[in-house]
């Protein structure tokens, strides 16, 4: 600028072009907080920072005398594209720092902050309040920052995920501008909590009575995609209203919208994405990996159906033209097993690249409703009532302490339960509302093992706890010195219902005399469904009640009930020929014991594969001429493993494999006939 400066001024000229229609934001600033970027209400502001760098923003809230006599609550949403940005806020005209701030969201996973109307730290009773927001990158980061107050419309960018909260008995409105000549609007909505509904219209404030034809989607704490065809008379702007359910619970959601088939949705680090895939169809997603990332874990958890999971640097592998079986064989990383599929890509792998876009592919086999989760640096975000699996594995060399971190956000003053089911290893669990990396030296709570049961860690946190915090994010650290495999579930005491994933066992402890509720989705081609409960400690007289019509099951209301048994194992088998059977429906399950009990519950479809927790015997059955499939996750650095099977009614033919998920003749490493009544041991 020196040579072109006139009277001390310097003008920077820019030109912006694009081969197609493109909407974008542009802001120029210079200096520190004194030149902070002003945030436009509801409009994301994107930023890029190197490790240790700061960016500053400002936002003003003020009283609207026509609406209220107090300033509205402020919501700040910091969404990382990659990296680990942290947010610090002050409202006293001072610049926030990492050690001097009034509010902070400085945590891997805690990126949504609400400053309430009754928060006296926000300028007291002043009619206007200016907030200064500092964003610091703990590692090199790309991110978006959105500020809005209740009633303002949030702008959605094509394919970019956005986190928001629909208040109890209220709605949060979003909008997206059409560009080019789109023929379809696709809205993917993932409910982290609550039971929201989605309405879409070309006019503001869509609702149950004012929406486009087909522009409505209702569901119960899961997720899905709304595909809305756009006719020739397209609007310039489309509005999406997400409303909390009638239960009085707020709904925390992740929303992504797109209008062009060549714009796959972006997966945010640590944020779940719930959707579905049709038979033999391939859905593509994008993950952006920063310059210093060393690992990436991708997990696809089907709630119904089965799938294959694929991963490659973008432009290669499965995202090349042509889907189906050839796509699976071409991916750099791939997994195709019944139930949960997980991929771990490391910097030492030949196909790894930094500062790259990766394509994640999900192939329906035959079709599936599923939740997809990618983690790079941030914590797993737990969805209310849905288990999230994690593996802590050490490949070669000396074992070092490894950990997996989870986050769970509470939006109201009600308690929640945290359940950690251990399938392998002996991890410790630590919980904190202040430290995003809880450990043995930094935690507020440590869930205890149920008496006599080593495979479960359970914590029930009530508002009466001295450290309980509403409108906060809680962090869970699962720490293991060796290899471990776990599933972590968190659920509000008002939600109460836990989701059962096909073939994935969950452990739970109960004081007895109460109902524990679950739900399981059955896809249209799943065939039969079996729900089994195995008592491990305490009362062995467990009862199972199941409905398929949406009603809450009980001893008085049920379509199926388990036969009373005292051997600690109860089971309900639902067959397609049963009255009340419903393909493609959600089944509701209630379990009750007379006294205190610790038990394992598992739901498995006819074609599903059941996971065997190490060290816990379980009862199963197989129909004449049919085949049952099971799997056990073994420690690759552990000792010799044994499998014991005791047929009680008829001899069994057993096949084992570490290479295929469904061993059969010609595709098994070992096979053996197990006679009736005699323990048969595989080593």
C-alpha cells in the first residue's frame, strides 16, 4: 500500500466471480477488538484462524417496547468446520481473553451458548447491551459464528450444518435463499433432544396450518430428511420453522438444507447427522480435515436396516461415478457388517491427506435409518436417549492412556441419567460441567459400577445436586489404560425412553418396581424382532411388555408380553404372522422388575447380528432351518479368547470367522457341531 497511498490512505480493491450463482458474505476489518466485526442477526459469519489466533465480533441487544420491557435472550452458536475454536464473551466494553471473561464456550463440543433475559451480568437493567465476542483457535480452525435473539430468522447456507434450539412450546425459524434453478429442497433435521416438528413454506412463519404441500415432517427424537419438490414457480426465499413438541421440552437440533444434488451435506466434527438411505442407494457426505489432524473416526449406527460405510479423499473411491458393489471395493476405508459400522483413519494410512475434503458414503443394504457421526478433535455429541459407541484401541507398541470424550447439553432444570455399557476392557468414567476433558485429576462426578456388575457405569444427576447446572453442557471422559469398547447413553428424566440399536446390547440398573422404557425401529424388510432381557445382578424376575401402535406399554397395555421365568432371562419374539405386527414401524418396550436389578437388554431382527459383551452369558434361540448371527469385539493385544456354547434343545452347527460378518460353508475359519446339553468350547 505504501506506493499507492494518497494522503495516508490505502484502498484495497477486490473482485469476486463464480462459474455459477453464489451467495456469500464479505466483511473487512483491521486491528483488534476495536475493529470487531458486527454480527448481523441470524446470519452466520465465517472465519479462519491459525492456532492461538483471535478474532473479535460484537452484537447489540436492546429493548423493543412494543414487545417487552426487557432485552431479549441472546443465543450464540459457534460451529467449527474443522479445528477447535473456543468462544469468550464480555458485556462491559472490555476485550475478553481466555482468563478474563464473563461467559465462555471453551470446550470441544460445547459450542452453543444462551445468555438469558434474567442474567444480571448482561448490562443489568440497561435498555441496550453490547456484547464483545472473542473466538480463539486452540488449533487451526475454520468456523461460523451466528448470533440471534428469539423471533429472529436464522440464515442457512447450502449444505452447512447449523445448531439451534427451539424453546419449550415455541419455534425457531430459519430461511434459505434459492439460487440457480433448483428442482428440490432437501432439509435434514437431527433432533439432539425433544420431539420437534418441521414446517416449510415460501412465506414467513410456516406452521401446521400454513406450509407448502408436503412441507411438514414430524418425528420423535430421531431425525430424517424432508424432500420437497419445487415447481416452476419457485420462490426466492424458503422458510423453515422447527417447533418443539407438545411435551413442553425444548428441542436442540442440527439442521442442514440444500437445493442442488452436487452439494452433499457437510458433516460437522462431533455433531450427529440422522437420515435414511434406500435399498442399494449411495448417499454422500463431506468432511473437511484441517492441516494438523492425525485421526478421524466415522461411525454409522443404524436404527433399522443395514448399511455399508465408505471413506475416501474426495475425488477418489466411492464418490466416483457409479455406485453399488464396485463403490465398496474402491473406497480407501470401508466397513460392511450388520449393525454399527465404524472406520478409523489415521495419518499413517497410505490414503490419508491433510487440508483435504473427504467423501463419506453410506450404501443401503438393503435400506437403513441411521445416525452418522464424524469425530476429529471435538467430543461426541450425545443425542437424547440414543447410544453412541466408541472404541479405544492401541495398535502395537506399548499401551498408553487413551480416552473418548462425549458432550450432553441440558436446556432446562431437569435431571438426566448417564449410562456407560462396557463391552471390552475396564475403562474409568469421569463427568464434569466445567472441564471438556474430564480425567482422574479433573472431574465433578464419577459414575459408579452397579453392585456386582463390571460392565456398566451409571450416574443419575438431579437438580438437587450442588453442582447441577441447567442450560449447561456436561462432558464425559471414558479413559482406559488398555483397549476398550463402550456405548454411552444420556437421557433426560422427562424423556425416559432409550433407543435400542439392532444387535447392540445396553445395560441398565433399576431400583425395582418402576417401568424402564425403550424404542426400536423395524424396517420394512427386517422380518421378525426379538427383544431379550438378561438379569445379571439382583431380581431375576423381569417382565417385558411391547406395543406397536405408539401407545406406552405396561402390564395393562401391551400386544406382546414375556413369559414369566425365574432363570434371569426373558424374551419376546415378534413374528410377521402375529396380530399387531407392523413392518416399518417403531416398537415401544417396557421392562419392569419387582426388586433392584442390573440387566442387559438387546433387540435383534431376524437378519441382525447380536453383539456379545465379554464375560456375560446370554440366552438366544434360533428357529428350525434358520441361522443366527453374533459377534464379539476382542482385544487385539489381549490374551487367548474362548467361546462357550451350550445347546439346550437340539444340536447346533457353529461357524467362526474374523473376515466375514456372516460365516457360512466355504467362508469360515472354523466350524464345529455342538451336541445337546454339553458345553462346547472354541479357543
